[in-house]
C-alpha cells in the first residue's frame, strides 16, 4: 500500500534471532535446574566401567618419538558431555582445501557461561601427495570433527573429573595379572588380523618379546587399538618403522614368482632376453600378466558380493559408517590379495553387516585389489 513501510527480515537474520532465543532459553533452563556433580560422577563412572570393552574405548594411545602419548578418547568425551549436564556441544567442518580439512568443535557451559571453540586440521592426501577419494575424505572429516568435539569438551569440563574417569576405565580395561595372559593373547590376535606381527607390537611398546608385554604395555596396545578405531591414526603411522623391515619379505617372494613367470614364458615363446636380465624378476613379455590376474580377482569378488547381497549397487546412506570405516582401515593395511579376499568373505558371511555394508565394503576391496602389485592369482 502506498505510503506504508514494509520491514523485511533476511533469512540469515531470522536464523540468528532463532539461535539466540534458543540459547537464551537453554541458559535459563540451566539456571533453573543446575547440575548435580555427585550424580554426574556416579552416572559417568557406571558407564565407563560397565565392562572391559567399554572401558577400553575410553582412552587412546599413540607412539610418538619413542614414547607413548595416552589420553581420554572421543568416546569418553561423549560420556562426559551426556552426563555432565547443561552443555551445548557441536562440531562441524569449516574449511577444506586441496591438502587439509579443518573441523571446529564448540562447547558452551550454559550454567557457568563458558564457551570454548577448538580447530582441528587433518590431511586429506597420502604420503605421495595424492588426494584421497571421496569416501576417505568423508572418513577423515568425521575423524577431525570427533577430535574437535573431544578437545572442546575437555577444555570446558574440569580435568580432575575426566582424569578420575580415565584412570578408572584404564584399570578396568587392563584388569590384573591373573587375566594378563589371556588378554595379551587376544590383543596379539586382534592386531594380527590387521597384518601386524608380534615383533612390531613389541617394538612399539618396548618389550623384548611377547612375554614382556605386561599390564602397562597391554594398556598402551588397547589405547592404540582405540586410536585406530577412531581414525586418529593409521597402521602405517603407528607401525611405520618395523613395517619397512618386514616389507622386504614380500618383495623377495615377488622376485621368485617373477622368475617362475619368466621361465614359463621361455617355454611358451622364444624370449632369449630373459636369461640376460634375471634380476628384474620378469621379462617384458609377462609384465601385464599380474595386472590381468588382479583385475580378474576383483571382478570375481564383486560378482560374488552382488550374488550374496542380491544387490546391484549399494546406498552409502544405508551403510554403517563405523563398519565401513573399520573396513577401510583393514583394507588399507592389507598387502596381499588373499588378505583382502578373506576379509570380504568374513564380512559377507557375518550377519552383523547389512547387505549394503557387504556390497559397499566389497566395492572398496575391489579398488584395493586393483592397486595391489600382487604376482599370484588367488582362488575364490
């Protein structure tokens, strides 16, 4: 109408006003119902010490510079945030470039009016500078958000509370001397499924042999397992030094397999250049044979997965993020076709994985198979 002023409010201004009103209401509620610290201690302690597996998830360990850096994990931060009360916590991705992703964690104590934000950067390129694929970038971004969440919570909640929870969870996780042998054997078996040898475990914790892994070393290994599960580290990061030593063994096996291929090529075709260069492992004529075998294994594996899941394609939104993340870690550390195929076989026959999980993981495994430089063809 002429002469009448119409006031407009932008969507951003409306969102700001709504957020402020929501925060003000939460602060008012926090002052009306203040937290009960005694109840917080009891509830949080009962959760973190519920069983050994839960207790193991409450702390992490990362070998750095010959020492083990240990601390409360993301899972403990979640327990603290849910039981402390009157906290407003969130984390989000704030930036991403060609090399790094940046996550910001924010924690606001509504009762004490204390707000803290923490930024965490994670690399999204491999050691050769190649950018991760989309799935791995999502996984890395989620890990960065989780770490930012943890750091923000632990900067707001007094540390003497979290330290008590951390120490008690650590004690429950490692148990006592009476259960040491069984837990040590279980831990060795757990890491062996990831391709980590006993020698590598001993080197990381500073033990002479398997028998030298005591309660303290066992706690460190449990913390490393949690760090790997939460994507705070990778197998290569933790076991980098020993892995370089053991990596020579497959290389020698590849050489002997290459010699065998070379000798077969001589029988099947006239190739006098093979004997002139025995150290190269295989003649030029057989150079593409391993790649053909790798691709056939990948194709057969994917076809098998489709038949077992009865799906032609998977929906990533229906896949379990935790299961896929764990599978990516296992596949990334697998160094042979057999290890990849065996792992996918376990996944496809495990009812804990949905059909979408199985096909999703099988697809990731096929990518891993195509990147492996394996000489042998494995039966399906």
